[in-house]
C-alpha cells in the first residue's frame, strides 16, 4: 500500500525498510511532523503513517481524506493525537501498535526512579570534574518504601513486578483491577489513599478526558511531603504549573518525566542551538531534583523492531480485508468526575 510516513527519523527508516522486505509496501518517508501545514505531503496516499507528535485534528484529517487517505497507521500505542470521532465521520480507519515492548518503558521508569533517588546524574558530572564529595547525594532504600502505580496495564504491571524485586510495598489504582496484579501482592486502593500513602507515584494510564490533569493542585495537596512523582505515560496527565508550585514548596521531592504536555514543540529534535521559548519547561529544568528525558522510554531495539513490524502488518491486514485487529475506535465521551477517585 502506498504509505506516507511522517516524522521519520533515521532509525524509523532503517527499521521500517528492514521489516518491509516481508510486506512490500510502497513507503515514502517524510521528515516533517504531520500537522495542518504539512498535510499536502500526504495527499494521494491511501495510508498516512504517523507518530505521537503528529497532530491529526479534524481539519487535517479532512484534507487527507479529500486526497484519498483511508487508513491512519500510528506507530504508537497511544492515540490521543488523533481525532477518532473525526476519522470515523470521514470513514477512515485508525490502527495502532498496542504493545511493542512494555519492558522498554517499564525499565526506563525504574531508571528514572533510581537515578533521581541516588542522584546518579549529578554524581556522574561531579566525578568527571574530580569532585568526590558526597554532600547532597544521599538517597533512600527502595526496600520497604510504598509505590503507588496508577494504571496497571501492560507497562504498570511490569513496573510493579520489578519494584516487587526491590522489596517495595505496592499500591495501585485502575478502573479495571486485574487478578494478575492482585496475585503479585498489589493492593488496589482509591486515588486519595494512593496519593496520601505513597512515597513514589508512577503514572501508567492513558491520557483521556478523565485523566487529563489527573495530577493537579488538589491531588498534589494530598501527597506526602517529599514525594517522588514519575510520569512516563503522557504529559497531559500532569498540570505542569501545579507541579512547579509543588516543587517550590518542597511538596514534590523528586520529579522524573519522560513526557511533557507541550512536548510536540520540543521533543525528538536537536534544539541545542535554538532559544527555547517555553518558560514552563525552562523553569522545570532549573530544579536540581527534576530529571527529564525526551520521550525515550520506548526507545529500545526490540521496541522499534516490533513497532515497524506491527505497523506494516496492520497496513497489510487493512489492505487485504479492510479490517484490522489493532483498529482503534472512538468511545462515547464521559466527563471527568471532579471528585478524586
Ligand atoms: P495499557 O492499555 O496496557 O494499560 C493502561 C491501563 O490504564 C489499563 O489497565 C487501564 O484500565 C488503565 N486506565 C485507563 N483509564 C484509567 C483511569 N482513568 N484511571 C486509572 N487507570 C486507567 O497501556 P500500556 O501499554 O501499559 O501503556 C500505558 C501508557 O504508557 C500509554 O497510554 C501511553 O500513553 C504510555 N506510553 C508511553 C511510552 C513512552 O515512550 N514514554 C511508550 C508507550 C506507552
């Protein structure tokens, strides 16, 4: 199938071309993100293949549809960058890669926890400068600490499994508790209890209207002073300004982010010679107890190979039958209950 691949990096091209020896699609690679302004690139392609910072709003989808696009294949698990209702109205199918390596994201999450706790990023720089002082590098034992996991799907469950090995007490909140998690010794609690009881809170639920700004001023007020907050899921789960306020009052003791609400303007690009105009992001970088990675949790060889293979397989399934097991459809909107639960 003739496919326009947006937001192409060299690694995307390498893995997609390797996987395509099995599928034989006609792939055209474009470096720009797909936005309203770049839609013309996708005209005349039955399939547009996108990534998380492409922006497929109704207007963009309309233009693609008018050029004959029938399939949107996202190389991601999350699909909050695509207007699913708009796609459905236009008769477009949306497919995704539901799982490519939950281990990649879970292991990166643990990396953020360990690095922040033991201040490995600061120690690395100190030792290279001949400073072997330990002042300011004290951490805490993870053993016996309580970790609250929000979202015990594929990634959250693996995070829990690894943390169990460290001897942590595990709390969780999920709309759909699983026996598998309970078997691991995870105790499901409501959100206020998770917030008040956890030393570390790690987010692994999707971004939906209900979870937008799940971590807001009210949620932060319930947390333990000095709490560690980790987000490797989606930036929109966190009200970043509220988090900055909580860093200033020392309510948050450690913040580890792989995702950021306004990341589409920043991440995946080399901006080292540019002026970054996002004052909120720049403020985050001023705190010594904040560690940010640029949406790299998924970035392992296994994950990228799986993404390439599943994406091309999705396109083949659609081409052959018009349907695909990895199709995502719009769900009816449910307003967020403002009481925390
Ligand atoms: P998953 O679908 O297996 O699990 C998500 C879990 O969240 C499910 O158990 C679901 O019941 C739960 N959930 C849904 N709505 C909820 C709510 N309102 N409150 C609490 N729990 C809720 O997904 P996954 O593969 O574990 O991925 C989790 C998230 O990680 C994805 O949504 C994606 O945003 C993010 N992600 C990030 C990266 C990265 O590179 N940083 C890579 C892949 C996925």
